[in-house]
């Protein structure tokens, strides 16, 4: 039986559940320990969010084929498609106003 690397399992589970604060903290620790600059693209200024959904298998296979043929990331295809849909919706119905998220105060919730 193979040994499972606990940090790899944590990263997998955090990615699946959308709770990446522990994984992010671990990555930050690794980056701080290793002073050599990272290669590749810099982190985007735009906040990204991981999602999980179900999609028609034939459609997904076509998206994969496009991504492979055009050397485009699947996430970029979905981002472009969703952007087009949201823009079309906003043209028809007006700008979508997002709610400001309120952060609760543990002290007031528990009367501490």
C-alpha cells in the first residue's frame, strides 16, 4: 500500500471544498523559505474562485478539444463564455449590482 503525503491530501481536499486558506498558508511558507524567484506568470490581481459543476459530457469533450487545439486553458474558455453571457444579460436587464459581503463579529454573536 502506498503512503499518502498528508500535505498533498490536504491540498486536494482543500481544493475540492474551496477552503484554500490552509493550502495558501503552506504555499506562502514555502515561498518565504525559498528566496529564489518563482518562474512563470505572476499571480493575477483579479481574485479567482474555484468551482465545481456538472456539464454535458459531449460539450465538455468539445471544450477540451478546443483547448487542446488552440493551446488555451479550459478555465480561460469558461471565463470568456461566462463573461459573454453576463454581458449579454446586463445589456438586456441592466448592470448587475453585487451585494457587499458583511463580515460577522464573533464577539457580538456570542455576547462575549
